[in-house]
């Protein structure tokens, strides 16, 4: 009996507060919420809350602790927002992992040699003589047409304009000529360019062992150590360990320790050519072995006695952890090679993707491709008449008599969607949409320092010399990794909450519990308020079960207050 009395004293409110009319219910809900808040504050695990809501404290005491709590809460909110911003906007970071990465573990760079005299006149006339009428061959316009083919290269397509204008009347008569075959038959052979080569001090046959036919936006070239050359046409980066797909590496440093190339000049009396660069020259390009040579970039090597070009190469490696694979490609800013296979090459790279983007635009607008990127019969090589179309979409030259009008330009790319608002509208207009061409997550970049000088030890038959070598004994390696993952974000937020508020994950669960408790309590009251408004006799108040039998059978009770501790 004593136990029951204690139970009633703790659970049942004062008898004067039990019976309430319906119109006092809103005040009653407010009292219940305040009672729940007081009960939460008395046992809250957050520091300072007890001082604010303790019944025995003065107003000044409450104001001081409320100010301190708000100050700490503001600091925690600010720090948490910074953590969240870093998690969303800066998910990855690149850091230096090794400043002396072994050169033996790095592929030696590819070296592409592109002659400026791409067409030998005698060979071009020999090819055309069996395909066009003899009087056309004697027309001076034929040389303007051949010159325009030499200038058919990215990003200077606009240089064709003058020569296409001069040969405009002749172009329809040459529309059946296979330009790709013409350029291949007319180019200088490998044996006509190279005298001899050395690889790591060992003499090699340039054309059988080292250099092979290479397609590029510069035209037809010869490449060393390139997976995109004709010899390695069926090899991808996954096949580098196979016998027919091995790419050369070197751990030696300094001049004459890498690739040495000796050139000769074509006899102008025997090999007449169309020369536009003020003398015989070679375009030398240093690039990644898995990528195509990048047109418009490289060094001109004048072929002449005593001319020497020294190319000191410094590789830089960027490796990415598998942890960043969980991020979207747009968030991590790169693509793994096994995630995408381009049509222009067997191995993905940003440069091959951009080339494919430009070629697809040419196909869309001109229904053809330049002679150096012929793929299949579906997309034929642009003929003599279709060269006008390529000229127009180069974005720099538009002739009055041309019937094409395009908005995009082959030379410019639309900025990424995330930064397009930072560009002037004119800068993002008339550009190609190649935003999907992201860098590779694991890549090697080769910085080449070129120096032209005179070779004092040149032989009589030698007309040019190139020496490609590593500059230093080690490469710099960077690591791309996740800066903020979900676990680190939770840990940092927990540390901030503990530092500023003395809270933890349980403190958050505690707040959720008391909020849920308040909502359930209010929801219960609203439900029974609606029932009483409809029919007061149908209401069942569970609070009546907590009082004695006399109160339970008292018909005058309208509403009985339920002590909030019951929940």
C-alpha cells in the first residue's frame, strides 16, 4: 500500500490540475513540451545545458551560460560547415610521395619525327599520273593543291585557305583521288631521313629496330617507342609485358645515354619537294608512349651540317589510389585507363580523347575525316572538295564563296560546367564540347628541355644530330588520394562536437530521442482532441488508469492531465 501511494505521488499530477476543460488544451500541450525540455536538460550530455534550465538558478546565471553555449555552438557549426565544404568541394589531394622515383620503372618517352617536306614531287606526280588527265598534271594549280595537303594539320588548318583558293577550279577534277594513299606514297621514306641510330650506346638500325610509321594530326611521321605507331597497333597498356608490345625503358642519365639519331638531307636534285619552312627541317615531339603526338607542339630541327639538338627529359609521375574510384569522375577529375576505351586508340588518354572529339565533330559536320585518321569505309577520307569544310570549321577563316557556316571551332574547347560561369560568355561560345575528356588518374608527363647548338664532331655525311636523354637520376612521383572520406568526416565532426560542446554521437541520438518523444506526445494529444470535439463520450484517456478507483468512475472529469514522465 505504501508502495502504491509512492507510485501515485510520482506519476499523478495534483488533483486540481487533473480536470481541465477542452478550451485549455493548447496551454496543456505547451506545458507538456516545457516539461519534456526541462527533463531533457536535467540529464543532457551536452555541457552547459544544465546551467541554463536548472530551476534554482538566477536569471543572470542563465544569461551567462546561454551566451557561452551559443558561442560554442556557433564555433562548432562554423567548423563543421568547413569540414563539410572540404568533403564536398575538395574530395582529393595531390601530394609528393617520392622525389627520386627509379627511372627503371618509368617508360622512356616516345620520340616522333615529322618531316616538314611531307610530299616528294616526283612520287606525287607518279601516283597522280595514272589517275588524272595529263593536262591537269601540267597545271600550276596542282602544286597549290599539294601545298594545301601539306598544311592540312591541326591547329593551323586556316593556312590552307590561300592555296585552296588558287586551286579552286581544279578541286572537282581531283575529288576521286584517295588523299590518304597519295600522302603515304609521296612522303619521304624512313631510309631517306635517318642515317643511323643509337640506343643506350648500342648502334641500331633506325627503320627496322627503332622508328616506325606514325599517324598524327601533324600528318604522317615516324615514331620511336610509341604504342600508337603502326608496329604496336594492336597493343594496349595492359599488353606492355607481352613480347611484341614491350616499350623501352632506361635508367641511365646524361647525354648519349638514351636515344641518338643521325639524319641526312635529301638531295634536292634527286628529291624535289614542296618546302614551306625556309629549308629542310624536322619536327621533333617528345610525348607519352601511350599517346598520340600532340600537333602544334614540338621543336623544329634544321637539318644541316653541324646542327645538334639536345633534349633533356624530366619525367613526372602521378599515381592514384584505388580509394578514389568510389568518387564520380567529375569529382575526382580523372579517369582510370580501364574505365573507358576510345575509338582512336586502344588505351585511354586525355589527348586521344580530344583527338576523337575533334574527329567526331568533323564527321558530324563534313561526313569525312582527314587523311591521317582514316578508320573504315563508314567515315571516308575527305576528298579535295570537302577540304573546304575542314577549313571552315577550323574557326579562323571563312571564305566568301564557301557555303558552310558553323558555330563551333576545332581549336577551342568548352570549359567544364563547374567553372563555365567564371568565363566571359564570348570565351565559352563557339567551342567544342569535350568536357568528358578528363586526364588519366595514373599518368606520366615528360618535360623536355631543348637546346640547339653546333656539333663540332660531326661527320661529313651527317646533316643533323639529336640526343634524347634523362636529365636527372630520379623522377618526381605524386600521389592522388582521398582527402575526405565519410569516415574521416564523421571523426572530424565528432572531434569538433567534443571540443566545443562536450558531445558525442550519443548526444545526437539523445536529441533525436527527445524530439521524437515530444512529437509523439503532441501527436497523441491532437488525435484525442479531434475525437473529443466529435464525441466526448467516445474518448478513452489512459491517464484515468493512473488514478484511484473513485476518480476513474467520476463522470464529471472532462480531461485528465497525463504526467509527461509516463512516456
